């Protein structure tokens, strides 16, 4: 077996990031977080999805529960998803998935897939959408996600809300990396809708069985967080008011 070659600049950057994360973990007692079982209500909700299907994987069952409780749910798709398939096809799939979950308005901001952070216009577009929807809760990928567009969604949100009067609760969700949750939602009663919504993404299911691994994560969350003997599926979030969520982000990355 050949010798592994290490990229020294990459590892230097990684170690610096690890030191920052270590200080955050040690200072925040993150392993001792109290986890609350959150019951979706009728407050207005916006879901940020870097790509078409992230909204289903990250919080599809929760979206359906919000809708059942009388909530108005809007979804904002940040990129065009071009490197994961035909954008026209993916948008049609997103509309069918939204109908399945009961979501209302959809916003397609069309930043270039995989280059979300570099887009100079997407923050302004997101600000317009947020001001139009005036949400009480915004779901978005947690800032420690193992995907550059998922992490960038946080930077776009912070830029979009900078200097504005927008105030809402952020709920970071998990797709590519487990997070440190402080809020969980039981989705046993809506997991069938999550399945059906993900089945709408034919183009993505042809590449990988995303739903299989995602439901495994939801099942693990139900067991590990002890939300009740009868709970089988749970979606987990890190929930904080916008200002506190941004401070937590900055404590890790700055």
C-alpha cells in the first residue's frame, strides 16, 4: 500500500479550526445540553434549503407537523442544483415534494450550485424573501454540516439579516453531519409524508438512497435522546434566537 500524502496547508488550517472548536466545546458545556421535545405550532416558518431535497431530509417530518398545526410554511431554495441534475427537473420535483408536505410558497434564488458563498446577489434575494414571509422560525442546515453549500447557507442568512429588523428563531438541521441538538421533534405521525416527499426526488434517488440513511439518523435520534418508549423517528435541531445563533457560529469560525 502506498504512503499517504498529506497536504500541509490543509492540515494547518484544520488544526486551527479544531482548536477553535475545542475551545467552544469546553466553554459551552455542549455535551450537557438540555434537549427539549418541541411541538410544532402555527407560527410562520421559512425553511432554507441549499439544494432541492435538503428541506425533506433535514426537516420534512417537522414541516408536515407544522402544516398540520396550522402553520404557513415557505421554502427557499438557495442554489439551482445544476451539478446534481437538470435544474428544471429538480424544481419540478421540489414542487411535488412541497405539495406532499403541505408547504406553501417556494422561492428559487438560483445561486450556482457548489458556489453559494461566492454569489454576490443571493443574500439580497434572501432578504427580500424573508421580509416578504416575516417568519417566526427559520430552519437551515447547521453551520457544522459537512458540505460547503450547507455551511454557506448560514453566511448567506447572516448577510441577509445584517442591519435589518428581522427577528426569528433559527433551528439548525442535520443532513451530512450529526449536530449537538437542544430541540427534537417526533415525526412518527408524519414520517410517511417524509417518505412520499423524498420519493418525489426521482433524479436524486437514482444517484443514492438518501432516505435510507436519513431515516436511520432519525431512528437513532429517537433512541439516543430517549424521547419516549413509543417514539421511533425524531428530527433533531440546534435552536437559538438569530442573534445567539450567529454568536455561536462566530465563536467557532472567528
